[in-house]
């Protein structure tokens, strides 16, 4: 039976298709391959192409669409068709002003440990990490617990919203150790402009709470949003919604 050209499943990567910062596992690959027989399959994430392709592993070439950096670097059937840059939107002066403030804030931040790469510039956003992206997985896990209690990232974001209110920026806390910063409208809903041909867009994500980096697309009028806690829950939902149903 030919798959539906009117339906597409759109997935967050970290915590939805993979464990945080881990590569896709075989049970998920098998599930997505079965799903692709019925509907179109795409991913949308804040990470760059290199990271998304590494995490998606062997399934990466099989994606119908891949929206990296929230869709600011977009591929269809493996070919680039759209690219946008944050430096073109903000300008170098504002970009430098924002980064300098973040580095000073982090320097004065009293947290148990700090490592390296506190600011990561990406094509479509800035990723800010109080602990630094060079920390180990164990240190990531510990910071996530600490942050849940002390709200380090939430307070940082609150300060930036007040300081740079005229920059027209959005902030999204995602993953374990960082948050993303991008021009308003450049959240994950940005990719929806490229999916006009689809009548039904099913979105699956784990950071669907307000302030999380899946919230805007999860609640968007064009999507049917599903909140998951881990990849196993995603697989279970896909079976209930598509794979175990007779078409």
C-alpha cells in the first residue's frame, strides 16, 4: 500500500528519538522504517547538521525532511534547500554585545563546576551553557539535577530577557545543560512553512512545557502535538497511532 502523502510525523531528536546526546538505537530505527511505509518522516532540532546526522546514524539518509537549527538549515531527501543566519538577522554589533554579556554573567556565576565552550555560535542561534558543553555525561546529569533545584538556566534567561528586551529574541531551555537563543519566530515552528503540502502534521517532543524548546510547535494550530518522556514512550505511541492500526 502506498504511503499517505498528506501526513507527516515530525520528531524532536534528543529525549524523543534518542537518549540525551546519544545515538539512535536499533529498535527506534526499525520503528521509523515501519512508520515510513505509511507516512512521511522528518526531524526538527536545535543542533547543527553534523550533530543531528551523528545522532540519527543509519536512519539519517532515510529522512524525508531534516530541519536542523530549527529549520534554518533544511534538507529534503538529503539535499539542502533553505539556509538562514542569525548574524544576518541581528548584525555583528548586537551579536557581540549579547555574547559579551553572557560570558561576563557566566564568569560571575557560582556553580559547582565549569568546563569549556560556554557559548556555541550556530548558523541560526546561539547556544548558551552555564557549565560548558565540554563536560562529561556524568557532569551533565549532575548539572541537570542541580539546575532543576536551583533554576540556574531559568534565572539566566530571565536576566537576558530584561537586558535585551529590544533585541526581539526568543529563549528556549532544552537538553540538560544549555538554552538556545534566536530571533522571535525562529523556534521549531519555523520549519512548518516548508510543510504546506501536508494536511496532518504529528509532532513528538519531550520539552513540551512552557519555556521548553518544543513548546511552540507542540501547541501550534497546525500540529497534533504529543508529549513523551523518552524514546520508548515514542515507540509505544507510534504503535498506538499508526503501526498497529489497519489502514
